[in-house]
C-alpha cells in the first residue's frame, strides 16, 4: 500500500509539473503575441509587410507553431506567416478585450487539427493576433516530459475533445 501511494504521489507530482509547464507555455505565447503586435515608433501602425517579416522571424524561433498572424475584425488576414506547405486560416474566435483566449480544437479543411492562441491587437478595432498550434505539436510537447510506461497523458479542450494523447494518439 505504501509503495502504491508513493507511486501515485510521484505521478500526481509529474502531472502537476506538466500542467504548470503547459500554463507557462500558453502564457509565454500570449505575452509574445502582445509584444509582436505592438505599434511602431511614436504610435504609428506597423505596415503589413513589416509585420509579415516580424511574423516569419518568430515562426522560425518557435518550431511548434504552424502559423502566426494578424486578422482584422471580420477575420481577414492582414499579415501572417505559415510553415511551408501549410494552409492555416485565421481563427474564428475573438479574444476578450483584456486577455488572451485559447481555442477549442478546430478541424481545418485539409483535415488537420489546430488550436489557436488569440489576443486582441488593440482595444478598439477588433483586430486580433493569433498563433496556430497543431495537435501534433501538442503531442511533441507532451513527449518532452517523461512519464511512466503505463501512464497516458491526454490534453482536451473545454468540451472534452481530445487534442493530443500519449497513447494511440492517431486513434483519437
């Protein structure tokens, strides 16, 4: 019984550490999006080509991201960068005025699955900055944290839809 309790305690500690790592990853993405989208010198708007170049640089330094971009209030892309060969539309969900939003799992037209991290670009226009993260990237995130051979980690959205799972991921 003591060994079982000790094993269970270690497992719960690992899950807690993973949850903290996941929260830290999402918060870092939200903070970075806010920095990337800041206006240029003296309050001038950053031109779309400059934003696209800025997005391409960020995408290179974040291999887990499938896309980063800015969309207007109607959901049209203003500037974006995606991985070669990927087609990632902007998110449909709008961020709240005061913070970021992590979307539920979204199935794209090409059959891939994404989640989006979205923040408002500014307080008035309804424009939003976003990062798209594939379900495969979430699985890679999980695999960076060792767990017991008999354990399974599952990441699901707020509706219980599985985003990534360490056991039989392709089935889910």
